[in-house]
C-alpha cells in the first residue's frame, strides 16, 4: 500500500498528486490497527466532555432559579457587568476645570469688544437703485463722548461707500457717518451712536516696540462669519518703509511707515487692531503681501503715525499737512535727453524732484519757485524721489514752518526759503 507525499520536491510523481510506488512506512499491519483503535477511544472521550459541558451550561440558570445552587447568577452580559462596575451613579460626577487664562487671553478680553465690523454699501450699477455690500472690513472704537462713539478704520474699507454700517460684537448693526478719510495713510474715522457701546480701546506707544514682542491681531477676516477672530504672532520689524502707489500710475507716491508682523492678517482684517500683551492698540492693521511664495508678512499702521491723523480726521475731516504749493515728479522718471537738454542739469545730478506746476497765490509762487526747477534738497536733506519730499513735509514739518529748498534752475544751483502752507485746491 502506498502513501501520498506532498513534501518531497524531488519526487515529480507525488508533486502531481500521484501515489508513490514504494511504501514510506514499514510498521506491521497489526500495530497500525492498534493505533487506530486508540484514536477512536480518545475521540469518544473528547465528545463526552463537550456534551457534559453543554448540559451544565444549559441547566445552570434553571437550577439557580430553583435555589439549588449556593450562589446567584446575574443575567447581564459580561460587557454589561464590566460597565456596571465602572460607573458609580451613587455620587455626581465631578467636572474638571482648567485655568487657561494667560497674558494673551487677558489682553484679548480687554479690547475685543472694541473691535467691530465695517460694511461698505455701494450702488450696484448706474441703472440700479439697489445697494449691495461692496466689501467688509474691521474697525476699532477708540473714543466715546457726548452720545457718540468714534471708530478708526482703513480708507480702502470705506472708499466709495454710499452707506456704512458698523457691526458690534453682540451682532448689533449701527449706521455710521464718515467724518474723514486719508488716502496717504489709508486711515478713516467713523462716527456712530454710543447706545450699545460699552468698551473703548486704549492706544499704546508704538515707538517703544521691539522686534520679537508678542503681537495679537483682532478683526473680522472674510466678513462677519469669522467675526472677532484672534491671531497671534510677533513684531517682526518696527520700522518698515513700504512704497505706495496712490494714483495708480505704477510709480510710488508715498512710503508708508509700518509695523511688520507675522500675526495672520487676511481680507476683512483691514482696519482691525494690532495689540500688545497689555491689551493696548499699537497699530491699525492695513495690508499684507499676497503672494503664493510669501507667508506671514503683514503690516500695521503704528499708533505713533495714526494718532495725529485720527485727530485731524475727527476734527477737520481731513489731514492738515503742510504744502509747498507745487506739483512734482521724480527726476528718475524723466528721460535722460531731457535732463541735460530741457532741464540743463549737470551730468552728475541723477536724483531729485522736478517742479511740474506752481499753484497761483501759493507760498511757492510767492517765494519764486518756477516750473522745471529741480529740487535736490530740503533743509539740507537729500531728495531721491517725490516720496522723500512728501515724507519730509508730512512727518517732520508743520504748517507755518519755513524750509530752505535747494534746487537747480537752468543748470545753476540756488537756495530759496519757502513758508509751508495749509492744503488747498490748486
């Protein structure tokens, strides 16, 4: 009698499911029959044990109900028994309270109710009488007086509005009146009724800031759906000069002095507050660099720059900046042939501002400034472009001051004293 071999790789016939021609075992037939009998006995014993166990399991509940067992059987499932021992309903559960108060949360709570939403309503088109929300931004309530509250925001938030609405943190919408706006610094001041206003922000001193200090931005990114959002970062730089094109000609007209922060500033955050760890407003959030390769570069107008602008806008509806009374253009924008030809400049003069017009009855006309004069210095400070002249006048001098203007006229260098005047329409 042969045996099936599935283990021998060298036996081709057995790999194919054939029987081997030679027996692999040499035990006598009698011994095989004895072993087979023992296997049957073991199998019978195992079957009896299983049957007995089933009888015990099935009969135990009945015996317990008759009281014939010395213990009671709980009808719960094992899982239910485990749960019943884990949960003790005899005593109320104790809530765990964690104190998560910190300097940041305290600062936010101090000022957050003073940060509001601003909605700009504009007429949808020239043929429609209906108004639509052109955009939303943020604002900061900085003053409450005489039944009115005053809100500072960005000029670009309110620009072109037919109607303005301020939304308080409790959801109350309040009509707002525009008192004044300034294109150069991108600031505006609104007036609202103070009936629902309880919190007024406090301005801090931005001149004392240092790079690395905590900075917290509060505003309404993407509109009221994300109202009173808070982002945290640091002051990345305290003195950043950002060129700004005011008239859309592609040339910088002004260098905005701003704070740089990595606290997230998104659309809708404009006009919101940048605060320090004391909960004081140190800047009015204004813009960010929106490039796919740039992350975490936002800018805020420091309070040292904003406060005098806010005061003028609230009081006069405009900013009282000193003026020379001339129109100007950067020398760098003038073709080289006109520098040496029309303007008759020395070849080594490459920087300055060209006078393109002189306002009638202005201080400049009275002092003798003329068209095509090239101003290279003012009070001894070099001028590289028009933005330098504006920065000097708007930040370093006031109306009524007299300045010394150094210029070239027909190739000749000369100094002329000019008294600065108030803004006027030329």
